[in-house]
């Protein structure tokens, strides 16, 4: 069941929730996460906008807030000396895999275009067409209350951006969202090459992160 009270996550709570969602899919062998692994996941320099520098106390406080909302908290089935943490978003909203991937990347990287979302959700869920991304976003927007919204198109941009609503209304996001320059011929090919490099770099960083988590589990 969704939380009884309106959901208005802090920036730290949104980052923690997004990190838990991401790691459940990308590194299931190390999920649920220890506190140290969760801090590292929140503060990754790849696939995060903005990059944050949360301390353990910040993450603990965010976890308390998410637990009050019944969105995340201590893992119910974890064993061992090290405390582990998990999200409960499936119980709260019964998301499809497409909705989970979209809300995860929106939590981790803020407002994005459907094209950006398609590329950045690749490790979480494969969208064959932009239309599939739009269909998933539409489902989030049709929730009661809505969990996503479309932002006004910025001057000089070709696509509108979408944002999650788990941190409240997005009017301020729309006002502050940076404008994207109009695409010139050849931009799409260059952007695809950059996206591929970003994915390869993210994969390497993911392997390093998984190694850190393994060390945590062995010596934590």
C-alpha cells in the first residue's frame, strides 16, 4: 500500500531510494546493501546528477525518513553482523519493470528527456523504442497521486523533460532546468558515441563498486 501521508522526499532520501533501486538490479549478489556500500552508491561520480557527498549520518537520517514512509529500511531477511538495507517500493506501488527503471533514473539524475531516459535505463530495463519510454512515463503520470510530470520545454530544445514527483511539485525544477542547445547535424551520432563511452565507464565503475561491497561483506 502507498504511504498514507503525501510523499515529499528530501534530496538525500531521493538519492538513497534511487541507489537502492539501482543496486538491486545491477548488483543483486550484493543486495541488500550495507551502510558503507549504500553511502558509496549514493556518492558515485557516474550516473548521478548532481554528484553528492553524503556522510554516513546523512544516509542514516535519510533511511529513517524512508522507513517512516514505508519506502525503505533495514532488510527483513538479512543475516550476519553487518546491518543491511533495502527498498520497499514494490510493496508501496507495485511498479512494472519499466516504471521501476524510469523512477530509479529520475531519482538519481533529475529531469530528463525520453531519449536520455532510454539510454540511461539500459542496465535496468531495455526500452526498444522511445514510444515504450513514453508509455512508461504515462503510467507514472496516471498514478493517483501522479508520480511523474512533464516539464515545460526550454527555449532551443527539441524534447521536453520529465521529472518524478516524489520530492513534491516540480515548478521550481522547470524554472531552473538548464536549456539544451538545439541539435546540429551530426549531433545525434556524437551523442550516441558519448553515451556508449559513458556506459562503458559506468560498467567499470560498477565492477569497482561491487568489489568494494564484496570487501565490505567479508571484512565489515
